[in-house]
C-alpha cells in the first residue's frame, strides 16, 4: 500500500497490463517459497505430538460440519459475520472505483495512484494504535464505532471530492478507520467463540470477505453502467457499512451477555470450592477436639451418604 500503487503504475506504462500481471504473479509466488521456510512453532509441535499419542481420535468431515453449524447458531457471531461482509463490500467498491472516480474529478493517473499510498500509511498507523488500545477498551463498541465513521466518510465523499487534496484526505481517513477492523478480527473472534472453534470461525469470516468481493463489485458495476454516475457506488458503500455498524452493535450485546454468564459460572464454581474447603476444615477441627469421635464420624458418614443419594 505504501509504494505498490506507484510501482504498478510505472510497470503498466512500461510493460502494459499483461506484463504487470506477469511480474506481480512472479513476485507473489515467492510467498509460497518463503512459507515453506517457516519453522514450526512450539504450539504446532505440541499439537502434532498430541495427535500421535491420541491416534484413535480422528476429525471427520461430519465433525467439521457439525462445528460450523454450531457456530452459525451463534447469533452474535453471525452479526459480526455480516459486519465483516459489509466492511469488505465497501472496501471492494473503493479499491475498484476510487481511481476511476478521482480521474473523473480531474486528477491525473499518478495522483489517483497516490491515493492508495495515503490509504496504506494511515492504515498501518491505525493497526498499530488499535492493537495497543484494544486490550483496554470495549472491542465490539470500538469496531462498531470505526464502521460508523467509515459509513459517514463514504456517504459524504461525493460532496467534497472535486480536488485531489480532498481525495487524499478521504483516502487517509479511510485508512485510519478501516485498518482497525482488521486488527480487531482475531480478538473479537475469540470473544464470540470458544477456543476450539477458532479455526472454523476464521474460515467463516474469510468466506464473508470472499463473498463480498465476489458479489458487490458486480452490483456496483451494474449501477454505474445503468446510471453513468460513479457517486452512487460510494453511497452504496456507505449504506453497506452503516448496516454493518448496526450488526456490530447487536453482536456486542451478545458478547456482554456471554461475559456476564461466564462470570456468574465462575462465581458459582468458586463458591462451591470455598464451601467444600470450609466443610473439610470444620470436619478436621471436630476430629482434633476429640468430642465424641465415633458419633461425629457416624454423622459425617450419614451426611455424605445422603449427599450421594
């Protein structure tokens, strides 16, 4: 995002679009080679060891589907799923139509390309800041707030987009507001789901982004072709993100309920353990005092038998 748009623009001018895709494919293919060089983490090694010791347990396709159905019955997580779908939908629209819209407003091609440089710099800053404060604030409320600000930014952009400076301000603000949503992905997924469902949860959220990039650009392109006005796609993006903001707020309510239920369960377990310890201390005290040991023991045995029954 920093220098990528400028490099791609220069490559297109020199090697045309086909050459640009060829070079980008060659660069991205290095990711495969680098991934093969990653050393397994201690967690992965422990997981492999546990699989070897528990070879009788096998995860089947049926088990995976059952886990996915269990996750989809989590209404709070599905609200978060929709909010990420809306966020990805708006991002797909901006990535496709922002350069075209900037050129339509009078900016040059190089100026349109630099808009993504501003977006990338501010997105990096946002991810760092949100990562630092995420552990000290309500993450679901922070996520919904970022989506709400992004929605207002999209809806108001056509009214002040005539100059390149304003376009850069929009792109920079967009990077600030949307970068945090990516940082909050993992913490919010942990809050919505149990740890054993995290892999499936991440996969479902990735599917939300994929569905958004698959469907919304087609719809927005159809809107532009029928109306001939690129401003409508930003209204579409703003409306989608606004709906995602509402869904995120609803999902946050379920996080609070789950946290309250977990707190209540911990209090009950703690009280039970304290009561059991106090009972053992009383029994030891009675035995040490030597007051009618046989009678006391008989009463304790009867009490425990009644508890078992």
